[in-house]
C-alpha cells in the first residue's frame, strides 16, 4: 500500500510520534539552515523553519514517484525569557541550561508545516503549539547525574521529556507531543486539510505502519 | 544486580513509564477491589486504590527475598463532572463516553503510593496528580472509526492519550505521564523519600533496566 505522506526530518522522535498516529510515511532527511533572523520572534522562527524543512522535502522528492505526496516538516524550540536554547555544546553548557530551567516555567514552541505540490499547484498549511513547561528544582548534583546518563547531549534545552528528563517536569500546559517534537492534535488538523484523516486511515489498515526511506 | 522496587500492577503502560525512569523493578500482579465508597471523592478514591494495590503487593512478597523492597501501587481515573468513567463495557458504552468527552475539559486523577515494610516498620507515601485534559470536537464518525481500531476497548474513558487518542487531545494542564497511568514527577518525589534517587541510579548503571516477574 502507498505511503500517506513524507516526513522531512531526521528526528527519531518525530518518526515515533507519526507512527503513534498509525500513518504510513517515508522519511526524507533534509538539511536546512536553522538561524534566527534579526528581530525574528520564536513563533515566527519555528513556523519558518518547519516550512523550510517541508519545502526542502518537496524539492528532494520532486523527481520520484512520491512527488505528489504531502510533505511534513517540523521545528521545536525551547524558549526561556525569549531566548531560544539549542542543543548543548558540552557539559558546562548543558549544566548552565538546566540551571536556567530549574524551578520555573519555560516555553516550548513546536511548529508543523505541510506542503503538497500537485499539478503545478502548491498547498501549504502551518500550525504552532506553544506549551508552558514547569520544572521543579534541579540541584547541581541532579544536573550532573543527568548529564552523566548521556540523555541531554542531543536535546534542545538539554532535556528530554520522554526520557529521564520527565523527573524534572512538574507540570505542562499545552501539547505534550509538541514538547517531544511534533504537536499531534495540530498535525492531525493540518493533515485533515490535505484530505488525510488519521482515524479513518487507522481503521482501514492493519496496525503496523510501513516506513521507507528516501535517499535524495 | 538487585531490583530497586516492586511494581504492583498489571498495566503494561506503567511498566513502560517506570522503565523510562531507568529503574529496575519486579512486577507483582495484584487484584484489589476497585469500588467507589459512598460519598467518596475521586481524589480520595484514587489514593486509596493506589495504596490498596501497594499493600496487596507488600503482602504478596512477604515470604520472598524481595520482602523489604518498596512496593509501588498506582490508580488512574478519568473524571467528568465528578463521575468516574471506567473501561467501556461495549461499543455503545465507548461511543457514549467519547460523546461525553467531546469538545470540553475533563480531569484525570492519577495517584501513586509506595509502601515498604522493613524490620517490622511500615513506611507509606502517597501523591496525587490531577490533570485537566481538553478534547477537541469528536464527531460520531471519528468515535466509530476510533472504536474500530480496537484502542478504546481496554482504556478508562475509552481513549489512550499515548495512542491514536492523542488526535483528540487539544491541550493538557498537569501531568502527561499521569494521564498515561503513572505521574512521573510525583513518583520520583515519593521514591526519593525511600532513598531512591532516579537520576543517581540511572548514571551508575547501564541503560537496560532489569525486569522480572514475581509469581505470588
């Protein structure tokens, strides 16, 4: 059976979240510049990067049998006092991030963009979920122990809510899946605009979603 | 290496959540009566049932080498207008529950209790997470399609937030893991009172938690 869409992302967590929705998809790894423009607000930035990824995916599949499928891009940013925290460069950087997130609320901006090019016409939709995440106190000893587990190294904001980082998260207000990397409620809404109903697909097929990988 | 604790639960989702915390545990399936007392509030009910499960676990391991380990019990209830929704009896029941949850906010009460008996002394701790879960509109067609996937059948409130049910969840306020079945922040706090620090354990061992099963 044919794929429902293309996921333009290298993130294993986004693959897992899309699989949770029972969708069939092919993965297309894209590289886009992720660089905040002067005066660009986090909300605009997240939507722009998600859209850039989706467009890069569209370009990558243009000459393949998948060319007319919807392509999904996403971007997730950890924001504190208006600053975007990226992935930590090293141990000291990670510890500084965790110290900054301790005992307060920060925001996670998670954008999803879908682009489809069909018969020369391009359709585009974007949605954003902003989630408040409240951390309990993170002691220096806990931050050190957490760094030693290896989990923070490749995570924006130096934590993963779907892993041991959950021990720090007292409370969230918004989208859990958005904090993980793809806001599912919003993703389903966007996909519906492309004629893709998640529940309808899920009931008309077996439980194991097919995934393939496109080498651009 | 020895287990950190005993999980008194049959729920595969609770096993997954405890594993996420990197803990080593043995599973002890317990059966306790889950029946709301007259005039009992949902918060009291959830804590009581969690504690009943932990105590049943303590009784089950009394004659084993695990007898002095902390035993964790948990209870999760979906509550709307003060009514506790259990697991659906059949298709019509599930559809009625989903209709009731559509386009509004309900609550999920998720309690964790830990009991440890050592040298004749019993130590007990309980914590509760109450989470607001807001559903978007669930159309009758979507409810039917969702039922047909098989997911709602064994879920309290007829949905699973960690599965396709995420498509309905617009927003949560509180503990995501609590809605799944075990509030992790609160669980870590409770375990700390028993000298069990999750991050400290995680860094001093390899990544794969050991699980065994106790046959009482």
